[in-house]
């Protein structure tokens, strides 16, 4: 399963779909049907994790949940096209009891979702709150979170003689060169042909400069591809890796599914991906006869005053439907599955529970002293600014096209060089920023 997720994308992309649905309370007007009521009844959990429905994992969760809440019957429905189908379903009143919040506007939360309480009351317990909060009210809790950085094969790095993980572009290029010189592995795999893996590095926005307001900083910067910025560091790392011949020899024939096997078994040394990919690489390693323990995760190779940062962001937020007839049971399920199911540990994700330890798959971040950081929500009136400029300039920040051109230039398949292309990007960005401001 390819989880094409950017950590924090819910904050960075102010995407929203305007829905017309039935406003008002659910539960047939039952005054006792509140999240603080008696935990009983039947609830349906609608989920994007079809794999966990099919393999019985969710049923195991339900059995454990029933040990604490025996008067609740939990059923599950997995949807393959979750993002699209849920938006259609939410034009009715029948969209389950527990859902992952799709791309609806925050000011529509109260129309479709049951309020869970004041956001301030959750701040000492949970991470990733802003994406499911509106006007001081919390409507959802993240099911888990992801960190951004680099998935790599520890065994390959060791065989190459890389003893210290890189914390700068120069150290990164030197490490990849050691892999090229001392092993048969491809140092860095871009997955150029599939495209979407190229977008994963954008999730490091803010982590390079330790700027939790990075989306606004970028939006207000007329030249964000200038040395010293997040975007310069992110895209320069890709360009220089390709230009040095440290990536796959034929980017036009890359294959995502095969790349997981190849990284897992040591034919590829590294890929810039979110931590969501770790478990997939581990499974691929074991399937290919290697060890899951070979898979490691490092922060993006950059530092600020000697400190490294990894941007983390929440996955889908679990919420209670406004129209649920068992709201207390639905809310109890959300709290239990987030805090006690073991989901984040099993998936190698960052727990939304602040006091929870990082999963073993992310131990490398802790061992290296990497600090986790969340991106702040944009201030009022600027929520979609970065996206407006990106759309106007036709620089697909969340897509692969401009990065594929960057790779083409770096490998000599297109005219120009890093300086000329970054200058072009800056010129387009500045012009669009002016247009949007007008």
C-alpha cells in the first residue's frame, strides 16, 4: 500500500471542499445522546485503512475495546477512495459514527461533526490539534502522525563506511559517494517516473531553518529558492545528488513497488520519504529475505546552530459524526484507539499522545538528538496564501512536475543549471505573489 502522505499537509495545504449538507444536531434530537453520555450502542467506523479491515487488525482492536466497553458493538467499513467518497457521503446524514475528517472547510466542522470540547483542554494531552480545531473548539484527534526525513538502509551505510549520519548537504553528498564507491547499491533513489515520491521532501519545509511558520515565511518571500531558505536546501539536495551521479541511472524507468524491495534488501541506500514508509520498507525487507532491522530513518541533512529538526504532522483526524446515534460510544472508541490500541507503535508512527515514546522505528531520531517540530496554523486571512501563489505561478509544490524538471536539468536532459532554474522559480513566485496581493 502506498501511503502518499506529507506530514503536516493538512496545515500546509488549506484545501477545502464546500459541501451543502444538513446542519443541526444528530441523533434524532435525543438530549441524552452526547459524548458525555452512557457508552453503549452500535457504532460504525469508516476508515481509509482498508488493509487493517481486511487483515482483521481492526476486529482485534474491537475485541480489546469491548473488554473495557462491553455494551458497544463496533463495525468497520474500509473505503479505497476515501477522500473522494467521503465528501459525497457527507452530503447526506449517513456517513458513519467515527470518521477521518476529509477535506472540508474548518468553518464547516460544526455542521458535520460533534464538538469534543475546547481545544485548550486537550493541549496538554495531544499533538496535532490545529488541523481539527476551529474557533477554539476541537472536532477531531489525529489517529497518528508522521515525521519527515530520509528512509535508509543501515546495513548499506555501514558497509559503505558511513559512521556518522549527515547533517549538511556536503556531508550528505560525501556519504552517498561512499555508498557509490564501496557498495553496489544505488545511493539515492528518486522514483522519478512515479512522480509523487519526489513531492515527499516538501514535507521538510520549516525543519531546515527551524521555522514553524515556514508556509507563511515562504509565501511572503519573493525569492524562496535563495541560499539559506528551506526550499533552496530541499531542492538543492536533490539537484546536487543527481548532478553528482548518485541516483538511479535511468529515472524514466523507476518503479515504486520494486523500490521498496530494493531498499529493503540493500540495492538502494536511501529515499527521501516520510516515516509512514518505514513499515512498508521493513515488510519488503523481510519478504526479500533481509532483516527489518536494516531499515533506518534520519532527519533531513541540515542543522541550525548544531541542532537538527524533523517536521511532524498528523494523519487523518478521527471525529464523531454529528448524526451518530451513539456519540458517547464513538468518542470512547476514538480515545481508546488513539491511546491504547498500539496502532502508532505497530505502524511506526508518532503518537498523538504527547507523553508517548517514539516507536522503535524512529529511535534513530531520538538517538541523534533530533527535535520534533510542528508547523503552526496560518494566521487568519492567510490560510491558503501559499497555495494561491503556487497555483498562480504554476509551481506544483505538492506535485512532481517542477522537481522532475529539476532532475532533468541536473542529469543533462534539459537546458540550464541549478542557478538559472532557481532564478526562474523565484521570478515566477515573486510575480504571482504580487498578483495574489493585488
